[in-house]
C-alpha cells in the first residue's frame, strides 16, 4: 500500500492536534523522523521490518501510535503494540491511548493481559460465598475453592460486589483491595483449569470479555510473552496477516522468547506412574459415562495400558540414568556439556517425544468431544471430567514439547541447553528435566518475521557498541531480508546542556557510613536547590530505605 497524500495529511493533522493537548509541547526533529520511518515501513513502502533506536526524550510511543493507527484504519488491520512488562503496557493503555482518543474520538482500543492476571468468576463466587451448599458444589470441581477464614471470605465478597457492579474489570492490578499471592492463586486460573465455553460464567468472565473486545478493537496493547504464545497457538490475536505489530522495548524480545520457549517438567518415576494411571482411569470414565461418537483406537484399554507401560518404563530408565549423573546429595543438578546427551538418553527422549505426542492427541480428542456434550448428562460430573481432561492435555502438551526439544542437537545454530535437577518438596524427592534453546532467532523468524507483514522493533537501547549486529544475531532480523536499522539522534544536546559534577564527599557510601553519607548528601542537595541554579531535581535511589532516610534529612 502506498502512503497517499490523504494518509500523510491525516498523520500530520493528528500530530498537530496532539501539540494542542500537551502543555509546553516542543516538536522534535527525531520524533518527526520516527513518525515518517514508521509510516513508510507499516505501509510497505520501504523494507520488510524496521528496527529503530529512539533515545530517551524522542517520544517514541506517540511516534508509532499515530502512524500505526492511521495505516491500520486505511488497511482495515489491527495495530498490536507489545511491551516487555505489564507496567508499560498499562501506561500505554491508561495514559497514551486515552490522550489520543481526545484527537481521535472514535478510537477503539483494549489491552490483552495473560489469563493469570484476570480473576476467575467461578473461583471468586466460591470463595466469596457464605453458603455451604454453594461452596460444596464448587469444591466438588476444585478442592481449593473454599476461603481460609471469614476475613478472606468477606474480602472476596467485596471483590465480587465490585465485579458484579462493574466497578472492577477483573484485573488484579485494577483493584485497591489487597490480594496476597496465595489468595490470587486461588482466585485466578490457568488454561488447564478453565472450563471455557462450558462454564456458567463464560459470558461475563473478565478474561473472555477482554478477548471478545480484541475482535472489535483498532489497537490492542499486549506484552511480548502473550504475543509469542498467541503466534504459536494462533489464538487471542487476529491472524498475523491482518496485523500491524509494534514491539516496544524490543531489546528484551530475544530473552522473552527464550523464556517462553523454555520447557521444564517433572519426571519423577512414582509421580509419572500416578499421572498415567489417573489418565487411564479418566479415559475409562469417558468411555463408560460420556462415550464419544467415534472411539479413538488408543482408547482401547489393552492398547492404552501397553502404551502407558512403555512410557513408564522409559521414564523409570531415564530416572535411573539421571540419578547416576547427578551428585549424591538429595538436592542436586547436572548440566549436559554443550547440550549433548548420552546416546541412551537421546534415544529415550526421541521415543518419549512420539509416545507423549500420541497421548496428547488422545486427550485433545476426548476434550473436544466432551465440550460438545449437552445437558442430558450430569453437568457437575461432566464439568469435573472436562477439567481433569484439560489438565491431562496440558501435562502431555508440556511433556511432548519437552521431549521434542530434548531430541534436538541445535536450535538457531546454537546448542540446546539441557539439564536435570533433583529437589525436595514436602519431604519427597522430585526429579525434573529442563531444556532451553540458547538462541531463538529461528523461532522468531517462524513466529514473527515470516508471519507478520511489517513489524516495528523499537527501544532506547537496541544497539551495542553503536552497532545493530548483536540485535541481528539474537533476533534474526537481517538487512538482506529487507529489514531496516535506524538510530535516531537524541533530541537533547548533552554536550551543551549537560554537566557532570562529582562533589567532594567526606563519607564513603558504605553500610557503616550509611547514615552519615545520606545526611551529607541531603545537605549538599538542599544547598544546591536553595542556590536557585536548578528548577528541580530528580534523585534516584537503589533502595526504599535510603530514599526514606534522604527525604527525612531534607526536611
């Protein structure tokens, strides 16, 4: 698509209108350059993707939002803005986009947070209820859905009142009511414990309400981890070809991608035997009480038992081998040099990759069938079986990915790191196996660079030693593929405007001299401020204690 005169005029008009909304707004040449570069890339006029370093003070958020919204409207696509952390994501959603709505009145935007940041209304109803019958019914689905005490029940009742009264959107960060981590773990849910469309609360569920809003939004504010997961599962976000994607704080992307693709799973032989036995019983329950329209071949009891027995024997053998490699201490770790597994371990991993993928397929087949069952069945028992099958599917998905990664010698031209750990939990020994690719450029190429037509990667720190080569190496972006790399000038003249002052201090900033050093520092800053040489001061502290002591000394 070409940048038409009308489109350029629209971008210019919004930028001019923005100046009227921000007091003391000063147009900056680097900001105008960034708007132009972003517009040319997203419109497909120049290059495939754009990596643009925008130093502090450029105003990069508005520099990509204004052209991004204009081009998204013209092409009828969704602009997805992704950040590295929830704090910046919330700032864009709560501050920058509402500001733009003043000059673009009909702007539709929403935020996409991970499932774990939303309250589960089913869990909230159980924990907020003072009726034993309600608690018993929901506890039948999950043993943890009862409040620990009356104070906790009252707090949950207040949360439920806010949610029902549309005073709270269900996000943990958007309530003033204190929620500790243990309570939030029970109030929220994960994919494996969600009933999805089978849940009585599906239509009002904050998570699914937010997901439905995505389909109507022009701008979606997400985070890198969610974008990576969405691209891999082809869920949550619109199709990649219908997206314009901006990756803010882009220097974090390789690390976030690596974390997202890291796989860890428990492989303790006794625990694994229990999981396989529970799954076999669950399949038998489905065949007896919720028989599918078409019976999967592996659902045959003899075949399933033989399949699970082979999996268990491989896991038991792997446990025995790994325990020989790990130190004798109860809590231990062994890392395989350069990710190279012994031949016998590699053979086990390759076989487990095939066997667990087959079990994953069986669990998925049953879950799809269970989700279509009607009210002719006992709804509570059906929902309990759906939850159990969902959790089994989650386990086998994780196991299948783990063994596939373990079977790889390299990923993105670098070794795959592999290690085993043994730890004690509640007096019991547990063995875990872990894999992670050192580089993820191939995965980023597959999930992002090749899938989304045009992407903006931006940050104040994309370069190392004034070069984009490190970013190219870690991310997989490359000039020969048509990607552009731009470094903007700082809007500040640091040479003329800045001065580095190192005052002569009497006390060193050591823990023994902390009180004296902070008092001396406070006196120095107070003297500088009273001299009227400065309009204000920004002071950064590495600890809250030092901040409090300094503030007290300045009074």
